[in-house]
C-alpha cells in the first residue's frame, strides 16, 4: 500500500524556513526588555505584547488561508475547525 499523501498543512509546513529556538528566545527577550525601557509600566508592556501577539496571529492566519486554498469561512467556529483540520501538528 503506498504511503498516504501529506495533507496540505503538512506540505506547507515542510516548505517553511525554521528559526533556531535560542535565536527566537533572545530576540523576544530583547523586545520585552526594550519595551520595558521605553514604556516603564508593566501594564503598558503587557498591552503592547498582547497587541503584537494578536497581529502575529492575524498574519499567520492570512498566510495559512492564502497558501492552503481553502474556501472562505463564515464564522469563528468554522475558521477554528478549518485550521484544526488542516494543521501541520496533528497527533495521530
């Protein structure tokens, strides 16, 4: 029996460049430190980090939708199901 073809999420994930975890950690730490220096208030830093995370999430979903050729979702539930169904990190 031939091996099953990879799902589209797995194919996309395989073609994406990886970033070293240590580099990512150092970069994130530098961003947090700079925000603390600039803003001085922990609550403001948390708001900025939250906004940055939201924007990153939006860009990830936009990229996923552009590369996966899925149809337009009509509500949040359908969007979550589509991402979960086509995600590259499945557990099976």
